[in-house]
C-alpha cells in the first residue's frame, strides 16, 4: 500500500515519518519525499490514528488523486532543486511529465488551479530559496551557484533573485535579519 503525505519535504521529515510509523508498528518497505510504501494495508482505525499522529507533526495524509499529484509535483521540484547536485539534463516540463506519466499541460493547469501559482513560479521560488541558503553558507561564489542551479549566467540568476526577493544577491548576503522560508511554505 502506498501513502501520500503532504509537507514531507526533507530528510528530517522522513525521519519523523519513520518514527511515527514505527510507533504504530506499521512496517515500511520504502520511503521518499511525499510517499511511503507499506508492506501491507491499513485498516480504517490504523489509517485514522496515523492521520491524527501525522497532523500533530505538521503532515497530512492525502486521499484524493489531485492532492497526490500536486504533492508529487512539489516533491519532485524540491528534490531536484535542493537534493540533486547534478544539473537538469532535460527541461522541467519533460522531467515532470515523464515521472508522473501525464501530459505537462494537464499537470500545469491542475497545479495552477489548485495552488494559485504556476509550476514555473514554484520552481523559481525553490531555486531562489536554495540560492539564499548557499549565499548564507558563503562557500560558493555567485557564479558557482548559478552553475549549480542551472542558470544560463550570473546576470540571469541575479535578475531573478532581485525580482523575487527585492534584493540583489550581494545585498541579501549583508542582511543578517532576512529569514529564509521553510521549503513547504513556498506557495506564492
């Protein structure tokens, strides 16, 4: 049985999810962002108890197909931007369509209608948050960050960064009080 979990966006989320499942003695076959595969099925009582425990942790058990698809899109983008160090070899629309085995225009319309933001804007928001993180670590130059995040050049990254944040990347580095957003809070 597969479970789809909203707000499961990082390694710590996976650890919390694993602990919640172990506490209920629910055996796990595999786990990835937003998805948990169980070795068996859950009865209705187990499902309700799990849903309550997950809500207390800030997660949500998803039941309907649309929610599952939206969450899968978000998790694929988060994984791509924040956890895969290799550049995207194909464009985002092809990447999502191939993984979800659906037409990209259908996915795009569904995402926009449900989230009130385009997939592209969500992708850009994730890239800007990753840029903020890398700028704060101060380990990479802006050129290296642009390469890592697959921007055509530093100017493109800088322009997009300023458009989203209102600051240039260099000005952002100087602002210690600017707080980064949580990955799962990037909806607009």
